[in-house]
């Protein structure tokens, strides 16, 4: 076999046809990767060779048949195969020798593409920021693909003596095996059969990312072996040799059994540097234990997507493929363009319905040959399990971050977004969230979007501490205390205390100072901000936190509308910063606030944390360093808007306004008698089981704005500035953390390094690198051809 392999290699490299074929392959590949804008690495903007591994399979469909078409067909046409068959070699050795020779020639064709890797390495920002592990893993996938296509080409060359016919058959079979099964799977009668798993595309797309799955490896080995066995059988039949069908059945059966076994026990090797395609154990277990079929419909689809959104689209597909790999086919997904083929009125209706369901479309400026155009896309998905639907927004916006950083944060958040959404879809509505009432808290209209958002995953209802028994309160998974205005009685405090002692979860959003912008406007622009008397200070102090009686003015604040005069009898409205509406930009790495956009607040106070044994405290929210603390009571005046704030008065360390407390709390009623009037027979605990609470010094943080007719706006949406803040995301993260598996929320801590090209260098040196990558690879092949010809001529001249 080695002699045949050596002969084939020498024969190939002695022919100019091989060099021309490889040269054309490299020229076309270079044009696709460095010139054509839709697939250009330079236009893509990321230090990645994804375009290479996405493009090469289609060029392989022509390159490899051109290499293999003469391997058997020409020998049989010229009659040299019969002479070869008389040698002491078997048909199997002949085929394997020629097969490995063709594989080595394919690898030879890929060697010059190292120039692409070098170019991306040099152009990285910073240099050498390309993920070399992912590239190595992707080249392994390309090798497996090439080896399979060579086997298909060998079969085509074995069934005919005509090279052109062999080339045509090999191209057709390669294309059909690569993507034909994917097309067949779209047929209505085959959609749930999983026929796409018979094709190369689904397996190659996994390996080409840099992830080697043993199931994909066995697939390529089995596919290669199948076509080599078919080629062997075809040769034996045409040479009138006895075909040992039993052997073929045994070999085929072994590979089929191996593939079946691989489906039940498999291993994955993630070559990427950050192991970004390795699911966490909690996600793996969730997918492995799925009992209900789950369908994910992704709306991030369409033409002319910018490079960053193509990357987000690819990352979304990869994440769902990884989850599907562990789901035993229980998870299915598809990408659709919800706005394709619709008129403007139909698109408006679709968008309105989407926004009502919690999905946020995005307007993009897309560069085309005719300049910049506005394009509406929907970076979102819907998870369906039975009759339950959960929306998932894939784009994680954040104030102050560039587009690349926003998209990278979105990619980092994908595992959490889908794992959390799937969990809600399959378990939704079982856990109870109780919102305390009876102290003039925010009403259902003011909390409309918060309640509506949580209702998709929880049973949300009002809880009156005067009426509910402690036994029933203990059945509630999370208690929310949202902006009370009147004092709590001792019995009510005792119920909350014992709820916490029994391992409860509490979310406090408290205003310690009474101040309202609407009241300020209605009292001639002036109002006294005074201390509230909620009777909660001692209880919170015992748990390890104190909300102070003060207000924070912050230069990083949102704007409010103010009448600045009138023209023609019409009031002139101007948007001006209001220092008592700070915007909180989270800096904590805690998963509750990581990558959350700026949070709008109103009249917030400072929070002090106290040393309490057994209680861990995590600062979640702080002001900016440009703040000023004002002690209440204090006279507020809208006239202050007209005054330019003194920057020196706003130089202060960031103030804590939101804190997470976890651990074993001491009861506020330790060594105290039961409150008078409390008659329930309960197990009173002096120290809590493991419990959690979050305290935020703003009662309005989860309050939605209202339109003029009283209808609610989405939480976090400011109808004056038409901007959306991260309040809703914060609420969902807090509730997920307090009610769910903390391992799931920890997925938000996953980090993926952003790998960009140096845009300035790409812009200034674009032509240079296009020439380098389109000239050097073919030139290397030409130099090798000349050298080989010189060596051969010198050898035979003597």
C-alpha cells in the first residue's frame, strides 16, 4: 500500500493539472475571504477564520472530485489497473493507497492557507489575539470533511472509466451528502424524523467551531468507510471478482453499531481558549433531563446583517446546537425572519405584537452599495414547551458601551438566557411570588409590567400581612415589599421575620424619605422632603443593613420635562437633567447585575452595611463618583434646575444603594415575647435557615411610567426620552437569583474574550493584505511546482 501511495503522490505532483487545480482553488478562496464583502474577513471585523471554514466545504466539492476523478477511472480506461491487479496486492490495498495519496494532496492544498492565519494574527487588536486552539480544532474538522469527500470521489472514480463522468458524480454526491439531507428535513413529512443527522453539514458545523464530538468523529469515520467499501465492491464487480458481501455487511454493521453507541455515551473536546462551547454542568443536566419537547424559534435572521450580528447569530446557533447535543433530540430549533415578505403595515402589526410579548426589535444602519440604509431586525427568540411560551432577548444593551462590547456581552449571556428561558418554559407558574399590600405600596397599575413580566414564570399575587397566616406565608417563594408608605405593625414584622427565619427570600425596595416629583410640580415647584416612619429600621438593622434618611444628588442622572415658557400660547417643554434621578451603572461582577444596562432611579438614599456574623453582604448597586449626599428633611425646588451645579460639591466616593445579603440571619424577635395579638401555633426560630434578601433604597425602581390615559408603559421605558433602561432586566435577574438555582444565575459570570481586528490598520492597509492573501498562497504552489520540476529534471537528466 505504501508503494502505491508513493507512486500516486509522485504522479500527481509531476502533473501540471494538480498545481493548476490547487492554484485555482487558492485564488477563488482568497477572493472569497479577502475581497468579496459578504464573506471578507476584513469586513467581518473579528480576529477569526470562521469565513475560511464556512467557505472551504463548497470549494472542496469541486477541488476534491478534480483530484480523485483520475485515481481509478484513468487506470481502468488505459488498462493499467489490470496490470496492477496482477501484483501481490489486494484491491483493498490499492484503494487505500490511492485514498491516502488523495488525502495528502488535499492537505497539501490547505498548507498555503497558513498565510491567512498569519495575516489575522498580525491584524489583531492587540496582535496575536486570535484563538489558536479554535483554529486547530476547526482544521481538524476540515481534515475530516476532506477525508470524507475523498472517499466519495474514490467511489465515483470506481464506477466509471470516464474522468469527466467521475468528476460530475463526485460533485453531485458531495453536495447531496453535505446539504441534501438538510433540504429534505424541511419537507413537512420529514421535519420530525431527524434526517438531517445523515448529512455532513450538521456534523461539520459542530467540528468547524473547534469542538470535536465523538459522535461527529464516528460519523465521518463511518461515512468514509462506507464509500471506500462501496468503491471496493464496485471494482470487484467490474473486474468480475467474487464480492464478499458478508465482509461488507460486517464492516458496515460494526460502524453502525459504533455510531449508535456513540449517541448514548459521547465525549466532547473543546479546543477554544475560553472553552466557550463547553456547557456548564447545570445546563448539561437540564438538557439531559428534559421530558417535554422544547422548540426554540430564533428571529435573528435576514440579509445584509452587519458582521457583529452575524457573529451573534452564529454564536446563537452554536449555543443551541450544544444544548441540543445533550437533549436526546428533545430540543429543536429554527431560524426565521419574522418580517420577510411583509408590507409596512404588516410589519408594524408584527412588531407591535412582539413588543407586547416582551420582544424588542432593533433598528440598524446597514452599509450597502447605495449607502447607509435603516434595517429592522429582531435579536430575540421564543421558547415553546407545550402551550407555554417564553421570550428571550438576545441583545444585552448597556449604556456607555460600544457595539462590539454590547454584542460580546450578549454572546456571553447566551447560555444563561436560553437555560433560564427553557427552565421557565418547562416549569413555569409553579412558584409563588407575593407582593405585600396594606401599607399604600405601589398598586397593580404602577407595577403592571413587573407583574406581567413575572407572571409568565411565576404565580404572582398580593399578600396582606394582616390577613395571611404565617403558615400560608411560608408557602410563598419570594416576598416583595415595594415602597410602603405607612408603618408596619409588630405582628406584620414578626411574620416577615419568621418567614425569613424559615429560609425565605425577601426583596425590599424602600423609600426612607418622602419625595415625589409629581407632588413637587403640584406645589408650585417646592416641597419638603421629610423622613418616613415605616417602623422597619430596627428589623433591617438586625439583619445587617441600614437605609439612611438622606437623598442623593448625582450628576449622572436622567432627564425630566420642564416648561421653559410659551410661544403662541403653547408651552415650550425642554428636557433637563434632574439630579435626584440618578442613573446607576452597575460595576459589580455579581451575576445579578453583570452586563445590566443603566438603571433609572428616583430619590434614592444611601445604605450602610453592618457586621453581622453568618451573613455575607454583596454590594450590587452604587452611585457614580459624582454625587452629593443631602440629609433630610430638605426643601426641594425645581428652580434648582436653572442653577449650574458646582462640580467640586459632587466629588465623592460612590454610595451604596443596593445590597445582597445571604446567610443565617438572627431573628429581630430573639429573646422577645411574641407580639400581642399573635395567636398562631408555629415553630418560632431564633436563627434562620440559609436565607437571602436584597435591599434597594428606591421604592420606584420597579415602577413603570403611565401614559396620559393611565395605561402603563413597559418597565424601564421613559416615554419622555424614549429610551429603555435596565430596570426590567434587573428585576428578572433578582427574582431568578432569589427563587431559582444559584448555579443557573452564575452562568451570567461566563466571560468570552472579544477578539477584534485593528480597524484603523485594516482601513489603511486593506489593499496590501488583499494582495498578500491572494498572491502569496498561489505563488507558494507555483514555487513548489518549479522546484519539483527542477529536481525531477535534474534527477532524470543524469
